[in-house]
């Protein structure tokens, strides 16, 4: 049974950001449907495997969104979504994991 999981990331810590993207990717590899929502902070897409993780998530049908326009500008794998839209979208997930 596929479970839909969303990771909510609002940490400015690059290590935590990398772990959030890695966890979302790991969830996908486990046969689930992951998404990553980045709230307010600027994501360090240059750090470690973050860019590659976001690419894998998006290429496999996952959602990667942020309300921060700088993230959308820095990465082709991040789409823009308001916090209000994110809140509505979260209701569709089986599991919500704050990171």
C-alpha cells in the first residue's frame, strides 16, 4: 500500500535541509509517495546531494514546493506555492513530518 508523506522543512540549517530532502527521497525509494514543502527559509540547493534529491523526487512525481521565491529562482525542481495553499494540500497526505 502506497502512503503519501509530506516533509515540512523550515530550518535554516543546511544539514537539516539536506536531511529533509534525503528523507523524502528515501521514502520514495521505500515505495511511498513523498513531497517536500519548504516554508519561509532559503534552501541551500548547492549543499551536498540536495539538488540531486530534489530532482529525483520531482522526476518520480513528487511535489517540491516553497513559498520563498528565491528557492524557485535557484532550482528548477522547486515550484512556488503559498503557505495557505500548502495548508490545504497537507490535508491530502497520510503522514506529515516536520523537519
